[in-house]
């Protein structure tokens, strides 16, 4: 039996293939498993010619994004995957991790 991580990794290329007809000439749709995505980027202090940012990120299960080339990309959809069943704890933990208030 596959682990959730293995299942997600196997799912990514299948979703990417299904989305290819939506790709354009300027951007190519990609789907990647376990890609990190910033959800906060704050600058706490500015000095002439520099700043001190604080960046927070989390690892997505699946990320659908536009690949713009030259290491540039735009996130489009984050998919949280659960193998088996979803509990209220899963939903509350995700809500807390993404900074939402109930």
C-alpha cells in the first residue's frame, strides 16, 4: 500500500498531463508535489540599499502553477491531499497553519 506522500507524488504527473491543453505560449502549466510556497513575506527593517525580510513558507502537497521560464513561476492552485479519511483536526490544523481566523 502506498503512503500518502508516495500517492501524492504519483498523482502529480497525471494531473499535469490532464491540464496540458490549458497551457499557453507564454506559460506552461506544471504540477509539482511537495513544492514550497511562501505565504508570508514581511520586511521588518529598511536600511539604505537593503532590507531584512522575514519569509514564512510551507510545503504543499500539490501545487499547480504557471512556469514562465527562467526560474519564474506563478502559483495557481494548492491542493491538500489526504489518503483515507479527513478529520476535523486536519481542517483546523490547515486553517491555523495558513493563518485564518475562525
